[in-house]
C-alpha cells in the first residue's frame, strides 16, 4: 500500500462561506432555508449541547423529547466520555425550550431564499390519469374561483378581495413564464402551497389558504402541479395589492406563520370510516371550507375549537355555520346536503347563490363518491334531529291573509309570485322556482343573503338547470326592498325574531356589492 501524503498548514486557513440555494435538491425540513450553512450550525449546536444528531429541520421540542426518550426516533451519537453526565430532568427541560425556539425560528424567518426558475415542462410529461386527478383536485380547491377576475381569463388573476387589512388581488397561476407560474419548479409550487412562500422568497398572505393546503398528500400535490402546468398560459399582470401599513410589510407574515401555520399532511382518524376520512380530508384540506365558514380572530387567522366552521361573513355574504347542520333551524339531512353540493339546489333549503354558486359548479364535476364523503363528514359534526318542515308551511298559510295589505305582499305578488308559487301549484317557470317556505336564508339570524339575492339576483347559477333570477337593485328603492324582506320573514319564519334596521342594511349592501 502506498502512503497518503500528509498536508500541513502553518496556520488555519481562512474559509469563505458562500450561501446559495439548492433548487434541484429536495428541501430539508422547513423550506429551502435548511439548505444553507445556518441549518448545519443549528444542528451542530444542538449536538454539542445534547449529544443528539438531527439531519433535518425544524428541530422542535417534540422531536427533542422523542430523541431523549427513545433511541429509535433520532440518530444518536455518543457524547465524548470526558463530558460529565447531566441531570436528565434539567437536560430535558432545557432541551425542550431550546428546541421550541429553534423550531419557531425555522418557521419564522422573515426572508426566505428564492428558488431558481426552471423551464416549463413539455407536453406529454404527465399521464392522462395524473392530469385528470389534478383537474379534480383543482375543482375541490376552487382555484379558478378566486384566481379569475370577472369576465377575465381563467386563472389569470386580478380578482379583488376586500379584507379588514386592505385590498388583495389574486395572482396569475397560469403557466406563463413572465406573469404566471410557468417557471416554477415543483419544489417552489409545493413550498407556496404548504408554507405560503412564493418562488422568489416573498411571503404570501393567508387569504391564499395555504394553512389548509398544507394538509395535502404529496401525490395529490404533484397531480395538482401537473394539471396547473398543463393549462393554457395567459400573459397578464395583476394590480398591486393595496394593503394598509403595517400589513403591507410581507416579512411580518413570518411571525403570523409561527403563530398560526400548522404544517403536516392530513392524518386519518382510525376510529372513523374511509368515507368519513375522505370527506374530512377534502373539507379541511384542499377544499378549505373553513376559510369562509369559520370566523377569524383579530389577526385574520381562522378560529378553532367552538369557532370551527361556526359561520362567518365573506364579501358581504353570510357563510352559514357548517358544524350544526343537523341541528339548524332548518335541519339538513345528509342526502339533502349531498344534493345541494352536487346540484346547487335543495328543495328543503333553497338555491346556492353568491360565492357558493361557483363552488357548486366545481363540485358538480367531481366523482359522486367525493361529494357524498364531504356531505357525510359535515353532517357528522352535529347530532341529527328529526326533520319536520310542516310547522313552517302551516305558519306561512296562517299569516298570509293577515299580511295581505302590507306593501311587502304587494311587491311579492308583483315581482316574485309568478316564479315562486310553483311549489303551491303554480306554473314551473325559469328553472327550479324554489319554495320560499323552505328557504334557509329566510330563517337566518341575519338578512344579508336574502337582501343580496333580491338586489343582485342570480345571474350565474351553479348549474344550468337551476335557471336565472333577475336582480331588483335598479327597480326597488331601499324602502321597498326592506318591505319585501320583512314580509318574507314574517310570512315564512314568523316564529323567528324580526330583523332590525333592515332598510339601513339594504343601503349598506347596495353601496358595497362585493365581488360576488
């Protein structure tokens, strides 16, 4: 064997560290920040303090506890024999604190590295089955609903969204190389969907519901990426956001993520059926139902606990509570909810309108099994009760003659009765002609949805069979709309408290029509 040369140095050489992203390698832990020397420094510091070697970030308190309590949960290297053995209780507590801080730091970096652009994958890169899977996932996620402006190109962005913090405009998510995501690698796409970090390293606002998308499986994420990259590219820039100070400072979103972003794929509940878990995955993951149907705290994060799916206001519309559907004033059955989500209409509850219309349009293209799974999961959140619609129908008949002279009834007879009398034996005109005695909006605690439908009508029904409804904002005054709303409330939901200040609410909603 030959001898190896031994190199000697008169002194330790100076080493220049160059920090650069590694876009072609898979991310380590919390984003591409784990591919720079700071990640190794953190891991070395933890090893020096604990004797435990971690190979990826984030190093959280839970991972440290697992490593301390069991050798199988982390690769452990023995500490040098010369080091004294620390007291285990002190050691575990200190390590937990350090680990928690390191985990937060890994999530809350205010600046993130950019991921290098790539060429758009060519046609034929993905199979037809993968693209169809991606299409269904895009429908569940309603991508086109938010990323398409009124009369604009699909997914080209530009839809204005009013928030308490300012106005946001949805981005172009077509595969255009300049104004869209055509030069995004899957790594960049995955990071945006799970962590809310754009390809260029900027933080995204949580109006983009990455807090829900983070629950997606890797296979679904890859299929969705394939589908989005196979769509027509549209070269279109979008308006700049108009966020108020300090919310216009995107680095502050790092702190928001540290507080409210919980990463990790959906974990099935072993005590539930496969259908229930499928529904939960779709509702709470890509479907992001809580983004509209859960109230938000002062920092714009969805409330959990009792607030989960407890209802909220979105763009002037009431997104009703989904956590007590079986116990609502107008109780839902699983079959009724399935038909509503599938077709946009339930004879017992009414027609999908406002932001829910486009959602149903997308759900109508999904496999029936997925929509049934979503309906089953949502109904399971409350205890079913016996459905009995007869008392409301009887009440409507008893109040009709008592209200005959009211201005609201005259408006109803002149503008509404021709279509909405079909359930009582009148002609079937212009679609489903829903029976207002069973309309959920009339039984709500707020008149907003009923007012908006009267003002705006339903110009784009969820499905073609539903038919259109004209709006009356140019025909009725605020007083007339209020008279009609009060009449409908008293006639069909007379056992409910009267709505207050209806005329003022009509004026408010007329002045602020929203984007739906």
